C-alpha cells in the first residue's frame, strides 16, 4: 500500500526558503545535464544514456549541491524527457497530422527564475527520525511530522512525503 502524507509549503511557511533553494539547485543540475544531452544530440543525433550522463555530471558542483540519490532522480527524469522526445519524433514521422508541428528538443529552464522538481526517494530520508514519525530530508533543514501513521511500521510499508511550493 502506498500512503501519501502531503504538506503544502506556501511563501509564508518556515520551509519556503529552503524548498526554493533546493528547487533552484535542482534546476542548475537539470540545465547542466540537459546541456550535455543537447551537445551529444547535436554531434551524433542520438540520445545520451543514463550511465554516460551520470558520469558526465557526477563531479560537478551542481551534482554535489544535492544528496546523491536526489541528483540521480533529476538525471533520470531528464533522460525520460529525452526518451519521450525521441518517441514523439517517431510518432510525428508516422502520423504528422496528430501534431501541431514537429516536436522540439527539451529546453533549458530559466537561469534566474527557473525551478525544477526535487524528488526525495525513501533512501534520501534519514531513517532514525522516521521511526518516530518525523520525516527529515537529507542535506536539508526540512523536518516535519508524518501524520499517516505508516512511517514507524514495518519495512514493507512506505510513506511518501510530498512538499509543494
């Protein structure tokens, strides 16, 4: 069973600034990885694999600014975006009438105003406080109580804590 404990973070919330900084760091990594993908695409016309993209970005400051598991999730999302682009191109070549125009390659996010999603998997949450029903996201100040009641149960149950800004 998947249980979701949702916390909505608005501009007046204590964690707004921290969430905004995480989303900004996520955008920086997204743009760096997208740059590598775009350059590879312009040179070869092919997609960059997840492994090659990971090795191209793993030593960067943008990658190290976030927990490793979070950075990997961002790269996985970008690879999925590029995969969707190539699928859309194939579909467009077969049935162009389904589209308004030729699909475009994934763009960069705005350098100053852009933000990107930050995905904390269960491996990215500190385990000790989770047993007490407190979700503490690694490498951040964000700690909140989970009201779902599944956090301190067996390993089979999973609690997904979502923070929205």
